[in-house]
C-alpha cells in the first residue's frame, strides 16, 4: 500500500509551503512518483525538466517555438499559493528528484475561474502521470472554490485532447484562431474551510488503477458534451 505522503522532508521549504499536499503515488505500470506543490528550491530541476522536453512537447506547452528565459523559469517556481497552484510530478532516485511533469493554474481576475496548463516529459506521456497531475489540480481548484478551469491547446495536440476528454473537459473551437482549441471544465461548488484544507493531507486522493483520485466526482464528460467540436 502506498503511503499517504512522500517519505521526503521539506524542512527548508518556505513557511507557507503547503507540505500537506505532498503525496506518493504509483502509476498503473508500477513506477512510484511524488506529486507535490512546486517551491523556489525547485528552480534547478524545473530548468532541467524544461530543457529536456522535445521540440514538439515544448511547442505544445508554449504554443510557440520560443524558449523560456532563466527569469521566467525562476518565476515558475515562485508562486503565490493563495491565487495559484503548481503541482509537479517527480521521480526520486537515491534522494535526488527529477521532474516528470508540471500542472498549474492561475486564478482569473474575478477569482471565480482559473486558467490551467500542463506538460509531461515525453518519456512519461501516456503512462498516467498527466492524469494524476491534472486530477490533483482539479481537486485543489475545486476545494479552493474555483468554479471553472479553462485553457487552450493546439488542435494537433492529441495527447492533451485525450487527457482532457478522459477528465470530462468540454472542447470548443476558438473563433479567433483555428489552430487551437479551448478546453473548459465546470467544477462543483464545494469549498473546504481553510482549517480543513490545512489538515487535509489526502486532498490528492489515493489513485486507483486508472490513476484517478476518488476524491473527485466520476470523471465523465460534462452534461451535453460529446467531444465534438463546439462553437461559441
């Protein structure tokens, strides 16, 4: 049985670091990974992760061929946990962490919705890591009172389309850009009190064989969504 939290310690993490969200998980094929919030000390391993992405994976994440600057990567590891969240999936070998994926959201200006993004290392795609990451992000957003998660992806990004379909996102045509698709998922309005969130060490849930966290509702398409292209 997998432990409820990682066997790692985060004594040097920032005072407000949500260490209660650190959790060990096992992928369907048996590999053990850790899902946890990102922190400033992750700058080096996040940099190595991004540099290790294939050209296609990097393009799918940024929707362009540009390279992230060191300052941009630094900012990715220094987030405001009150208005955004970033989970990373890491493999641990002899106490050394290696990032396998990154999923994050930032609240919209009105605080009700949030824009999300996710990228998984090429060697770990289609193995369940993306499902665990995005499921963790959905659970956290729901508990934080976010009503809607939305993002965009390239029309040709079949891996992302498959993941979004599995987790119940609605896909829409973008009226301004035929090369991308809009992804959106309404979240149930369940808000946990701050005191509950602080002690809810199993917020990510225990993954079953499909990598889903049972703390989430059944991951079926939204009512009326048949995954055909929608406009408007």
